[in-house]
């Protein structure tokens, strides 16, 4: 290495000396103070640039040798490229034709066909044109310390080498118009933006890097750089990334996840001392040709997580101090990412939070890993060599977790079984989907459409509840009977039955059960309270009460007859509706009739009753009252005695005629009549017999 470095240094001196005649030729117009500054800058550049860029990489040595032989410009070309005049305080400046003019510019000149100047404010203004090839130099090199801003105002076609083109400018804080650089010819970007301690932000996303092979020291020691966009770069031809991002101590985030690193052989110190970067996603980087990872992440004290899952380290020969002085707590390795002891990966801390061991992440989190492998850094190296892809994290100390409660509820949220509890430590996996917790409960069926999403999970310091919901199995309920009664409780329509299972809702308030019945009107004041409800194992009755609609009944006729059936008084009529009660036993209908007496032995049985559609007759029977004549005055003064006697005799006869026979007299007369009749019959029979004999 020392021999190679010496050779390169010597080569650099030779190259530099070849440019001296041209520099000397123009230096005559440069004031003393500027010449002194130039010498100091040249010395600084020679010391800072050549060893850092060349001595650390075999690839860069080879590249420079080839360029020195084939692409190094002639003295005349270098002279033309470096034609520069500095005139502080309105001095003389050479124009493109070499004419001196008064100007406030610090310096100006051409680079190939590219006009450039540094104005009095320290802005390097670069116009359009084609730039010439330079080695370890640049047109404005002697004024790097005075440049605080770069403004690229037109398209600039760069040559193959852009070594330290915008690097080593102590006061540079801003570059605008960077998108105007045409880098399609560039193969070497070594140090192009390096050693700019005041540069804060760079968006280089539009640069064409498709032909670049070397990115040595590209941003090295840009210690104030906070924002850097290189996410879209095409790095498919890059072979050397030595110290590409080294020393970017203020950079907190960078996206290089899409870079193609297939041809890279050297990543020495790639992210060295990027102490503010906390996370790197390099998982998609492919590294089949990589040979050196020496101190690749050295000094990344803020780095806690890194992904190397796609890395192939089979060709790597140098991993020394790859992870030295890093804060890595999460490391992802692929099946071809084999490490060894030289990477210097510290063991995890041993304290109240961590056990001092690595643990595989498994399906858990960094705080609650659940992988089944646990070991030291040394054991991690060994495991990485057997082709096991995995993610490793610091193993946390065991902390009792909050319980997981498994509940069993019905569809209404009622608990139907005692809850179960799962206990453990933070980070432990739990599984409540087994038969131990996913229970079969008598009388219920698990609702498979409502299975809990958290039946399996990871225990934490927060209590968790797993809920299983069940539906009650059908149990035949006692029937609900719907009855239809009139006001007297008589059934006026066939009852209906509602069947179902215990717990089912029933509704007898619909038209299916709340009927319209001919001849009756539902009594809305007596609607049943249980017209709707829940079926149970107890029979229930829903009763609808109806009132009968009015229907004119046939009349009830009240008649008044004597013993012979003769009507002795005008009949009366009782009218009303079917079902109405009537009462013909009152004085209104049970009349007192002059000359007659009601026969109490023949009172009608239907004197009271119910009116119907059939005519009814109530008959009262009366007997005629006996009438006794009043006696005439006895006046016999003018009547003769005989007449008087006759009169007495007639009166006696009349009295006899008007006197009704007594009970005994009637019986005697009946006997005489019967005997006379018998004799008459016998006589008739005898006469008939005698007449026949005579005829014979």
C-alpha cells in the first residue's frame, strides 16, 4: 500500500509540474498577494486532496494511471483552460481574446468554451459551453476560499473527470442551477462536492450518473449538510464508493434504497462518521462483487437500525470495524450476509431494560420480540454464516404484562360463562383461539361471523379483552293463543296459535291476529297488553274482546185472552235488537183488565227473556168476573093478590132460573143423564134386533 501511495504521489507531482509553465505564463499579471494565496491553496490542495483521494483506493490509482497516459491535456491546452486574471479593486481582467478590461469581478476566464467569473460578492457564475478535461485542478482553484455561492446559468457539458470540481470551498453555502450540468460523459466524480463545511442543502436528483464509475470522497466532510437528494441516481456502473458520505455529521436522513450496487467493489468508510443518521434502508442493495466493507459504518453513533437483507458478502475480504462505534439495536441479515468477528458489533447493553443478548424479532416488535433464538454478538456472527435470514434486536428484560381476558357473551351482551385470564410477560405471544379458550357452551352456538380479530396476539402493558359471542340454541316455546270473545266472555271466533322458540319475539297486533269479525266490533278500550312479547316456556293467551253489532230482533207480542182464548184486550208489542233482554212481567204488560181476573195459575213462562230473530208471544189468561143483579124495590100496592101471588111465584121461578146449580146438583143431573143415555142405547139395540127377526 505504501509503495502504491508513493507512486501515485509522484505521479501527481509530475502531472502538476506539467501545468506549471502555463500557470507561470499567466502569473505575471497576478498581484503578489494573490500569488501568495495561490501558493498556499496549491499546497493545501496537494496535501488534502491527493492522499485522501488516491492512496485509499486501488481502483482510483488504476483509473488515474490510465487517464494520465491517454487523457492528460497538453501544456498548451492546460494554458488555455487556466487562462485567468485576478484584479482586486478594479484591476485588469483578460477577456476571451486576452484583452484587459476594468471590472469589479474577483476573477474570470474560460474553461474550454465555458465562460466563468467570480463577482465581487463571491458568486461563481458559470455560463454554458463545453468544459475541458482537468486533473486535480479547476479554473477557479486559487479562489476557492472566496466563493460562497455558485450559479450555473447555462448548460455545461462536463468532461469525463469532475474531480473536486466544486469541492474544498470553505465558504460555499449554496449551489443553484446544478441541473444545468450535463454529466453524461462523466466517469469520475471523486470529491466533486467534498470538503464544503458550510454547504447545507443539495438536490442532485436530476444529475445523470449513468456512466460514473468512481464516487470516491464525493461528499466527504460536508459537515453542515442536512439535506441531500440523490435518491434517483443511476449507480449501475459505479465500482468505487470509498468514503462517499464520510463525515456528513449533520445529515439525519438519506434515501439510497434504489441504488444499484452490483458492480461496486469498495465501500470502505462509505458512511463513516455520519453520526446523526439513525436509520439506513440498504436492504435492496445487491453486492455480489463487493470486496471491502472496512469501517463502512464507523462512528455512526446515532444508527439504531440497518437492513442488509439482500447483501452478498461472499467476496468480501475486509470487514474490519464495519460496525465499530455504532448504536445498532436492530440488524437485518439475509441468507448470503455472513459476518465475522472483525466487524466489531458491540453486545447489547445490560441494564434494567435489556439482557445483554440479541433476540430474533419473530412476529413481534422491537420492544416485544418473540423469536426463539437468543445469543451474543459472537453467536450472531456464527448464525449468520449458516444462511439463516433473520432480524435481530436487543432482547428486552421480562416485564409482567397486563392480563388478556377472554369473555363469553350472548347476542345481547350478557355473560353466559365465566371469563378466563391469560397472563404472561410483555412481548409474549398469546393464543385464545384454541379449544382451551374457544369454548363449546351447552345451550349455545358460537357465532362464527363474529370471531374476535385479537384471538391471537402479543401481550403488552395494556390490558386486552378477547370476546366470543354465542347465539342461544332454539328451545321450543309454549304456544301463544289468541282468543276472540264477546263482552260476556263467549268465544265468537276460532282461536289462533303462535308457535316458536323460547326467546323469539311474537306480534299478535297485526291484522293476521287482530281480526275483523262479522257482526262484532273490536273493543278498543280492552286491547290486550300482551299483544306483543317474547315467547317463553310458559303458555300465554292474548284476548281480543268484541261487542256485538246491533241486529233488529223479531217483536215480542204480549196478548190478553180469556179462558176460551178470546182476546179481551189489545195486544202490546216489545221491539229491540237481537240479544236484548225483555221483561213483560211488569205492570206495563201484566195488565189489570176490568171484568176479568188474571189467572195466576197460567202465568206465561216467557214473561222475561232475550229477543231474537224469531217472533215470540207472551200470553196472559184471564177469567171473567161473576156479576150479581141488584134487587128491585117491593111495591105491591096496586097489584091484586093473585097477581101478587103469581108475581111471587114468577119471582121464585126467575130466581131459580138466575141461580146457578150448586156442585151437588150438577153431579145428580149428570148421573140421571148418563142413565137415560144408557137406556136409550139399550132400547135402540133391542128395536134393531126385533126388526131383523120379523124380517126373517
